C-alpha cells in the first residue's frame, strides 16, 4: 500500500511541474512575457526620491486635513483640494514608476523634461493653493477644529511646494548635465 501512495505523489509532482512549464510556454506563445520590473533601493535615497517622499507625505496631509473639515462652505478650498489630490495621485504613480524602474522600459518618454514640467507646474499650483489656504483662514473661526486643520494644511501645502520646487531644481540640474555631455 505504501508503494502506491508514493507513486501517486511522484506522478502528481511530475504532472504539476509539466503544467507549470506548459503555462509559461503558453504565455510566451501569446507574445506575453513575465514582468521584469525591479526594485530600485537607491532611488529612495536619491535627492529626487527624498523630495518625492516629502511630496507624497505633505500632499496627503494637505488633502486629508482639509477633507476632514467643512471646506465646502469656502469655495476657494475646492481648488486646494483639487491641486492636492491631483498632484498627490500623479506623484504616487511617478514614484512607483521610478521605484520599479519602469521608466527604463519606456525610453521614448523624456523623463527628465517630464519631471521638470510636472514638478514646476506642481510648485506653481501648490503656491497658489498655499496662498488660498492662508487667505481662507479669515473665514474660519479661531479655536474651532477646522481652523487648526486649515492652519496645518497651509503649512503642509507650503512644505509640499518647497519639495516640488526642490525636485524641479534637481531634475533641471540632472537634465542640464545630461544635455551637456551629448
């Protein structure tokens, strides 16, 4: 009886290995391949990675602090919410693209110029958002929870703007050094 159970286990493991091989050959025959995305640990330690981490953290704080209040009574804060959520989502996507080195698989996109334009526009729009957030403090009543949240969001919007501006400078210097070599 023991021999039969062993032979069943051997035939089952052989069958499973054959199924895996045939599945991978089926994927390749369809013109698909396995993902070759890699994790770039050096990116997080680079200046761009540090700035992008700051952009993500400060941007998240801006829109969560405003979103948790009655900001709909102040129409100008809708602009602040739009800027912070829009750029937060795009920054997270770009961060993941750089972290997984997916940008190396799409060489047709000029990534340095894209970074300069993206971060430059984010700097300008976050500047307007921080100013609008600061001006909207006049509408809030001191001592209320949303006043404190709006003050904090003004500070974090300013910090996010500084991170985007710093990343713009880093991308510009990187682009300038690459264009000087060619």
